[in-house]
C-alpha cells in the first residue's frame, strides 16, 4: 500500500503550507551556495522567488484558502512591531528581516528556500497571485520585479513623459525597462555589450540604447534623464552616469558593486542624489503583482528542470541567460 505523504513541518495557526510549483534562480544562489559572504549555513536550500498552490492553512488564516496561487519572496519573518513593519516595509525591519533561506529564524531554526517541494510561511509574507497570471512568470517578480518596482514608486518614477535610464540588462534591468514603459517613461538602456541592443529596443521596447563605453554616445544623452536605475553589480564608474541626470535627478542603486566612487561635485552641481534600495515590503509587493496582472507585464524567462540547476547557476555566472531562469519544480519531480 502506498502511504499518504504528510507535511513534516507543523502548521501554525497563522501559517500557510504551499506546494511549490516554480522557483526563480537569482544571483543570490551564486552568493550563498558558494559562500561568497562567508556566512553560508550548509546544507543551503536556495531559492527566494517562490510560487505555488496553497495546500493547507492555519485556523487563524483569513486571506488565503486551499487552492490559491501564492508567492513568497526574499524574507519570511520580521518583528511585526517596528515602524517599518507597521508601514508595510518589513524588508527594512528594525530588528532585521528574516531571509527566506540561510538565515536564523526567531525560533532558532535555519530557513530553507524554494529549491524544494513545499514551504510553510506565516500568511503575512505570502502574496496572492491572480489566477490568470502564469505561475512560472510570477516567480521572478518576487525578487527581480519588486527590487526595481519599489524604488521606482518611492521616487515617483511613474510619471508619464519623464525619462529613465537603466544600467544593465539582466534579470532586474529588463524588469525596470518593462515597468518604465508601462509607466509611460522614455527609457534608455545602458550596456557594455552592443549585442543587447536589438532585444532592448525590439523585445523590451526601450526607446534608446547606449553603449556605455562609447564616450560620444554618452555625451549625446548628457543631462537628459530624470531617473537612473543601476542594476549592475560589476565594478563601474559613477561620475559618467551622474552627468546624464537632469537637475535634481536621482540614481537608485539596486545592484551590488564592490564600491561606489564618485566626485562630490557630481552631486553638488545639479542637486543630484544617489539612493539605495532592497527588495520591497509587503504593501509594494501586493501592488506590483496586481499592476503586472492588470498591464500584462511578464518577465522574460527560461524554464528549466531542477536537474539542470547546477548548469543554470554556471550560466548565470557567465551571464548566459535572457533574462531569468525559473525552475519547474512541480514537473521536474514527476
């Protein structure tokens, strides 16, 4: 007789157990599987772009029911009582948000991510995914999507007619282009690789493409941008990009270069600023998911089986991906 599978994790009264169908592959999977920060807690179970179907709900859960399509992003717990948690910015929790994997939770256990068949999460950190939105496409929204959407809203980059520059055209960059166009912005993509020009203009709908190493092309867009989203994590200069901003323009850093170096004059002359941003809070995430569904915004993805994940991570290191790997967990294990 075949035994009935049971969930080995206890379901708390406010928890949801989710049968994972898909999980995106983020550069975080490189960082922590290879212990680049020196804090890997092996065995690491990566994955923080998680989507699936609700299998069970706790007795106090009001916003979800069995069968709902849901997502889980980069964090799964927080203090729930500080000013940031109270404002829906749990990712900036004063006591520190608990990341979805490789983090010590409040009960002392190590969090495990979405390269798995299921996850149990407090309902506060779960998000409804509209039924008509493909689950595979929803996965990258939980990190790549919200990481650019949140600062775009915070800095009022949703004003039609304004101009946006996007540095880098990977998982985050391509979503910044899609959001920019949906907001009615004039979007310019900056890349070191001319090979990305066709897709930037014709697939993603950017208005202009600039090779950032070409001084003449950079000069032609001087003082033309209201905003810049910088998604590049490799070492790169900042002064040339600050010169592209209009007076009072802002550059938002969502990539993680080794250092940020620029002349103070780049800020002082022109009243310009640099701002950093992590993944967004629960309020922004819910808003973003609804916005993507309403505007039919879908990440560009390559769906892979779980058996291919090591090759996918190697390709990610080589930047051989357009633009996000998504693991088909459900069908990989059949």
